[in-house]
C-alpha cells in the first residue's frame, strides 16, 4: 500500500511538472526555418550556446546551408525562409531580383581587413605602403593598388623568397562577399572616391586586369582563410578577409593560435569598408530569426566568441580578451561601398 501511494505521488508530481512546463511555455513546439548563410557565420550559428538561446528563449531552430552572398540572393528562393548574406549590396540585389522581402535587418558587422605574415608586413611598412600606429597596422590602398597594377614583384619590396608579383588573394567576387567587397574597395581606389555610374566604366578594364592575375579563387571566405592559415607565406602572402575570422580563430583554437600568433598579422586598409551582415526574411516565418539573432546575449556571444562587431559591441573596449595583437579599438577610416547598380556592373565585368 505504501509503495502504491508513493507511486501515485510520483505520478502526480510528474503530471504537475508537465502542466507547469506547458503553461510556462517550456513545452512550446520549436519552429524550424530554412535558409542560406555565408560561410564566415557558420561558427556563430553552430555555436551550442547560441542554438540553446534560440531554442529555449525563441523556440526556434535555424536549418541552413552555406552559400556565397552574391549567388544566394540571385537564386530561386523557393523553399527558403531566410537568407543571411554579408553585405547590404546583396540585399539591394535581392530586391532587384525578387522584390521587397518580408523583413530585413543588419545583425552583425565586421570590417574588411588584409591578412599576412610578419615578414610581409614589415616589408610593406619599410616601403611606406603600410604604417603602424601603436600595435595596429594600416595599409594605404592607393599605394598598394599601384604596386599591383605596375607588376611590382615581392622581390622589389625586399622579399626575394616570394615568387611573382604583388597581389591580394580574394574569394571569387562574382560569388562571395569578401571578394565582392574587396572588388568594390579596389573600384573606389581606382576612381579616387566612391565608384558609381559616372566613373565605373573608365576603371573597369583596370579592375579586370587586377583580378585576371589571381587565377583560381575560392568561393567561400572561410575556405580562403583556412587555406591562408595552412599553406604558409609562399602560397598566400596577402589575402582579404573579415576581421572577425582571426578573432574567432583565436578564441576557438587557443593552442594553435599560441603557436602562430607571432607570425600572422591583420592589417586594416585605409580606407576599408564595413561588411554588414544582413538577415533577409524571405517570408513571415523567416522574420522570427531577426528578433532571435538580435537577442542581447546572442549579440554578446557574437562578439566575445566569434569576433563580430554588433550593435552593442561595434566599438568594444574588450579587444584584449582575444589575445590578438593589432586589433583596432575603433574603425574610423571607412568608405561607403558602391551602390548596387555599380556593384552589379562590376560583377558582370568580372564574370
């Protein structure tokens, strides 16, 4: 009898707990939304802490595949609730192709930077192409572009151990955002301002010549960064990427970072451009992703673990936490990207 009463008591407790769980919302069904994202955000979206917040607080699960920012907004959106490219130009292209989305919002920011090895950085500083302010390295885009166009060799810069002429490795600008943004930055540099319909045709042949020298280009920013880390100075002396990539790498791979931190350096182009990662809700279901990703705790994790400058952390004072030398406390020398029509003209010319 005693055992029976204990069993009934336990059953009653289970029922009460289940009722409370449902009433308080814990039992709410998780909604799954499907979309495409840029490869540089995979670490953030696969972060278990982020996924727990989205599930427990917003009853949401993001199912996604990786795609280049430019190609994702040009493709058919059938069966997709959201797209998560890496710049506002992609949003403008989306609107030109598909019309206005259900909703869109900038969720993350990170500047375009150049990654290199210490010997290359020192040579660029020695030649006056780059300069150092405190620990932060800056590259004069006009002088660097002159080197690229004039077929200056690495040996000319005091690096005889490197083969070939000066170049900046990028992703394919017709498919991937970081390459697309670097193409826009180069176009601005060649125009001596911001590239637009009035000046882009004049500099397109020069822009085409620069990219033709690069040969094969990766279609993903994460793949290019991975290759830069693995192949050494000889294969990729200088590449364009996102500031967030090195910060995330240092946090996620502390032992490896400790081994290479004295050789791998980040340099800020002057001017640079912001990569504004905009979440595009294709339909009403996709709009749930915007509120969830703008959650204050998600935004904090985006900075502290993945290096994205968010609305709360766009001028952070906690850069020392990464253990990465040369991170700028504030990004001040920034140029606007060319408008969508100009970027589409650039993409067409580089295809």
